[in-house]
C-alpha cells in the first residue's frame, strides 16, 4: 500500500471513530435525559416513595420518621440525592459514608429494627442512595430519641404520628392478635345468635350447630364469654358503638336534612337497615320493549351491598364513639367508615387492580364470607366498580371513587340518574327516542278507541295507569298543586314516594307538566294536567 492510500485509510478510520464517538455521546445524553425524566416524572413522590436531596445528619428525624412509617404500614423507598421539589437527581458526593451513617441511625433510633436494604444507584448520571424499608409483623416500630418513643404511619405521601387507635392496632398486630378476636367481657348467657342463624341458613341452606360459634371465633376458648366479633353478631346490638348514621341531604352538600336515621343492631341488622334506607333513594325507571324491559337505576344494588359490607367489616372499632356514616346527596352516595386502610395503599385504578387482602377484623370477615356476603380475595372494591359499570345507566363519569385518608375510608358512588329530568330531551335523547319508536301514546278518538293500539292493549295501558298515576291525575282535576298540596290530596306523607312513584312517571308519560319547566327544583314549582292527562282520565273512567 503506497503512502497516499495509507493516508486515505487513516483518514477514513478517524472519520469513523468521530462518528462513533458522536453516536455514543448522543446515547449517553439520551440516557441521562431519560434518567432525569424517570426521577422527575414517573417516579413521583407517593405513599410508598419519598425523595431527599441529602442525608440530613443534623436532623435525622426528618427521614427516620419515614423509616418508622414505612415499617409500620406497607414499606417503601427513600431516595437520597433527588431534589424534593422538582425531583431532579443531583447525586450524593460520598455515598459510602452516607450508607454507613444511615445504617447506624436506623439501628440506634428505630426500635425494633425493621428489615431494610441500602444500595447505591449510579444509573442516572449521578450516584443516588436508595433505602428500601420493608413492612413486617413486629409492630410498632418506634422512633426513639431524646427520651421519647414515637410511632409514625404513612398517610398518603406524608409520614404522620399514629393516632391512639392506630397505635393500638399496631400493638395487636405485633402480638399476632386482632381486635375482633379479643375477649369482650360479655358473658355468653347475655348473647344469642338468632338473626345470624336464620341468615346463615337462608344463604347457605345449612343450619348452624352448637359448635359453630366457637369454631367461627365468636366465643372465647373456654366458652364463657363472647369475643368482640361475637358481640357484633349477637342479637340486640351488644357492641354500643357499632352503629350506622344515615342521612338524606337536600342538594349536593350538607345543608338541609330531608331524612335522618340512627341504627343500632347486630351487624346483619345494620346491613339490612342500611340497604333499606339507601333503597328508598335508589330510584328506578323502566323502558318497556316488546319482549322485555330495560331498567335504569341511580346505583347498582350489588355495589351498594358490597360497599356496606366493606364498611361494616373493615372499619376500626377501636375508635369509641365512631360509626359508619351514609350520606345521600342529589348527585352521589357516600359510605364512610372509621379507619383508613390498615395495610397497603389504593392503586391508581381500583377497577383493574386486585389488591392484597389484609383484614382488620378477620373473624368478622370470615363469617361474612361463609355467607357469601363479601369477597375473600381482596377484590371487593373491584367488584363495586364492575357492578356499577354493568348498569344500563352507566357512563365513564359515574365510575366509583375511593378515599383512604385522615382516619376514614370512603366509597363514593355517583348518582347515575342525577339531572336526568333536566338533561333528557324527549326528541334527542337516544333512549327516549328508541322507546318512542316502540310505543304509541294512546289518543282518544270519536269511537272511544285508542289510536295506534288494539282495544286489549288500550285496556292494559289504562289498568297500569290507574294503579298510582291515575290517582294523581284525579286529584289534579281539582287544579294545579305543589308537591306538598298533592301529598295532602293523596293522603301520603313521604315526599319521595310521591315524587318517584307518582309525579315522575306521570311527567315521563306526558300526563302532567311543571308550571316552571326551566327550574324543576324551584320552591314555587307546581304541577298540572296536560291535555293527554285529561284524555287518560276519561279513558280510565270509560274502561
């Protein structure tokens, strides 16, 4: 090879090397940018992760309380070397020294010492120290310093001092015990399980025998006293703070009270009372088709039952004076129980994520599970979402919501028929339009026949109307009237019964109309007959 050819080959090699170096630099830059993106966006500070810019040696409690909180709840990570505000990785100058300091502090100030691991992560262009804390059953894990012993728990993305009730739960967990398994101090002679036995047979087709209360964990081992679980299931509500407060509020906030009830009974009695109260406001309507009918309701009955059972079974009974609250608003139903989730945190999408089943009251849960009143696999919240989504009224905005914070767990079910009267246009609404195409409203003719229907069908329509709506139409012959005036004419006292069983069906059928149609909830609102309603009264009289 001559000198010129050699020079050309060297020049080509150098050019290739430069191109390769440029490609490598670009890849490194992309990786660094991706690392910053991961720390800054995807690895957001959550209930199971916390970022610290540095290991604060002068104030170790600032991060040691999070170690205690993670160990007492569901574990988590503390990443040192990432800014608190924008989560930008800035790195740790001497990671090995900080690893040794962190380990020394945990062993010196957390009692008992939790399971943990510490690693140095150099995958983001800088060196980060990652402390991984695991939860265990040796609770509570105290932070010990300055002669004080403090217990912290995780609440959302914060580490907070444990409440007295939460501390008691951690103590029970540490000795492998639960509240519902403990001795209630109530003699067995004072309790009976008549309601439990009858419900058990209805749902399992098997009689409870004399040994079942003991095998279920409802009495102590010596058989002399009821456990707390036994007191909850015993007739007459022996556990004083096992109660349900149910309220129907006027509007969408806590203002005027339409109806309020306080229930005190055994657990199964509380479930029945609560279901009955909600059922009063779970208004339904139907659209008839040639071979069947379509049902539209405010809330899924299966979702209601699952949410109520979840509230009664998983609530904290350590908070004396607390109770389950049911709040019915115009636009939603809220079921709130004392005690946030005892382990784990809510996933981003409850509807598709099966959570770890951790039971605060395992004996109560087991008895309910034997009667098929609750899921045993930690899928109760998922079932609430699935049952709601299966309803004909469902839309994506009606997806159930869940909250676990500040000592309470909440299930929020949107009213799937909220604003239906105001929003439904009989011409443009597809459901109403479809029904209108299938059913011809009766119109009186000269021959007293019903145009569009056979005499047999006309008679059937008239018989259906006369049951409740016809009585409403008759009293409105006296003249228009307000809801209160109509209730008086009908001799009825429950406004919801009149509204949903009399007024709404008559409005939907076109038999009556509002005097102020643009403001359905106006206090001056009255109702009057339409021409079609007057014809129906005549048709009913002739039939």
